[in-house]
C-alpha cells in the first residue's frame, strides 16, 4: 500500500547561484524545515524524491539545498513544484488544530442539520482563516470565518464540519 503524501510547501524560485530553492511553506511552523531529510518534488519537470542537504529560514520562507541540484539553472526547473513528505512525518498539532488537507473536502452543515456544501479552499486574508464552502448542486458558495463562535465541530474522521452561522452569513 502506497504511503499518503502531504504537501508542505511550493517552490517559488531559485535562490542564489548554487542550486538553492525558495519555498513558500504551507505551515506556520517554520522551524519544521530543519527536520526535513527527504522530500518528494512534484512538478512540470516530473516527480522525484530528493534528499535535503541544507535547510534554513529566510524572510518567512524556506531555503532548501537539495541533493542533485547544484546550479541556478537546475533549481529553475523546479519552480512551481510542490514539496511533499509522507504523512507519517508530520509534526503533531495541539488538540483542536488541523492541517489544511484535513479540513479541505469536509462536508459543512449548520447546527440545524442543513447541508451547505464542501470546504474547497482555505483563505488567509489576515486575522483568521476563512473556509470557502461550495455546494455543487445548488451552485452556491459561502465564506465561513474560522472562529470558535462559528465553527462548532470539525470531525475529519466523519468528514464533517458543523457551524453556527452569524446573523446574515447565509443570506
């Protein structure tokens, strides 16, 4: 059985002339990059497992030196590729916190049991995350603020989220 891979970042561009890549981390745990040993790079140039020779943090980004990537030109080929790890290598989160891929795809219901749709995307406009919920049948979309007073339950095991909408949220 193949292991489940999860995306932890996206390569934005080469950095410098020695083959480093600048990675947008999909994590607020920036120090996580220091634990990376082997990653899967998925992109237009194909998929490959690569060893991480060196990792560092620079301006809220990761800079990774990957084995077999020694020049700026080689690093350029990796632009827009996704950086993935085996799900078993994820850092544990505190109770009540979830990874994006655990939330995206959840079916969303109101506390009264009304089906609203599925979480399709998580937006990060500033103060709090916002879940974009799409109902394919009704062709509707609603933005749900990720606030404790709105989101009453997140249950990835049951593929379900329950919300108590603020007045006017569903109008």
